């Protein structure tokens, strides 16, 4: 990990998998299911311990579930997704409290999604290299050369070049890719008849929708010369232009986020037994002292 890295964690991408995988294996001090809290604290302490001395760490949580600005732009946006059950919602609030107890900057909003908060934190933190802790494809648009992506289910991060090779196009273009192919998980419709292979080929040639449609406006189907069935493809793209441009307003992460969330400015405090003890207390997890406090040195 780069010495001056800014490590940004998408909390939902970490918490949801451990919540559903844990089942009833973990119980809190009152006997309630605690899989999300135990898994979150375990991962968060792991990320904190991996930080070089000059690095920074920040976490964003999702609270814009049905209330965000994208829902106002398009009622179909994530409309099919069920809300988290009350037990999980309560655990998420405890996860936020535990994060604060460790002195780690965190943020959430009812208007902006965690992705938006991470995007503004990444922009404010440049030129620090970014380490993005998430498996969310939408967030790949934040990556630049020299950055790393660390999927929560992997032992360590992967390079920007590895991500680019796997995608077949620059990660920065992910919002434009999703605007072309659509994203059924978010209820976003793309351009009819444009699939993943075609969108990848287009973004290998054009870095953005603006560049693609600008070329079509100037050159017509000749702009797509060399691509399979270029005349039919040009017709599909032009017919679906308004749909693609609308989709881009939903997939891009460059909105005006008014949030005092700038973890690059704050050095994380030393990881002490006292802080971990307070996090356990707020999470109702004092029964897990031996698990989490054993690796933490006492303050001299």
C-alpha cells in the first residue's frame, strides 16, 4: 500500500456480505444477532492495521435508501430493492458508532449515496493515491493510474492496471459503460441493443459518451468504422441517445456533494485498547473483548 494512500471504505460492500454470511453465529451482550457488527469491526481493524504511518482512512455509509437525489431524477432507480430489515438498520447505526469510537472519519447522507460521499472524499484527497475498498462496479470510475482496488473478499488490493485489463477499458469510463449497457441492479436502462462487448469496444475508442456522440454527429456511421455492423450500431446509438444521456446522470459520481467529509485531512489516531474497548461497548460486543483486544497493545 502506498505510504501516502487514502483508503476509502464502502461500508455496505463490507457489512452486507458478512451480515448474511454470519447468520446466527454471533450474538451481542443482550443475545441479539450481531454478525454485521462483529464482521465490520474485524474488517475495520484489519484495514486500520494495514495503514502506513502517512496514510489516511475514511468510511461512507448508505442512508439514501429511497430518499436520494437519483430517486427524484428517476422513480425507477433502485425501486425494486427492498429496504434493510429493522435489525440490520439498527446494526448499521451501531457500526457507524463503532467507527467513530475508533477515531475514523465517517459520513452518511439521506440525499447522497455512499458512492457520492466516497467520490468527493477521493477528489478532495488528491494527489494522494486512492485505495478503494469495495466490490461495487460503480465506484471504479474513481480510480486513476497508480490507485488500488481492494475487494472485501480478497486478501489484498489489485492494481489499476489489473482492473483495466479485466474491464477492457479505462475504469474512469465506468459511468459511461453503465449508461450504454444499463444496470439492472439499479433499475437503469441502457441503449437497447448495446451489450457488454459492444460497449467495451466503443469505450476502447471513445473515452466518454460525449466523445462518442460528438464523433457520430460529425462523421456519422464512419466514426464506427471497423466495428461489427457499424451502420446498425450507429442507428441504435442515435436512437438511444436521450436514454443514454439520462442514464449517465444516474451513473456518474461527480455531483455537488455538500458534506464536510475530507478524511485525507485527518490523521487517524493511534489504535489503542481504550478505543477498541469503547467501540465494543457501543456495539454491545463486550463479550468479544478477548477476540479484539488481544492484538492491541496497551497504552504505555
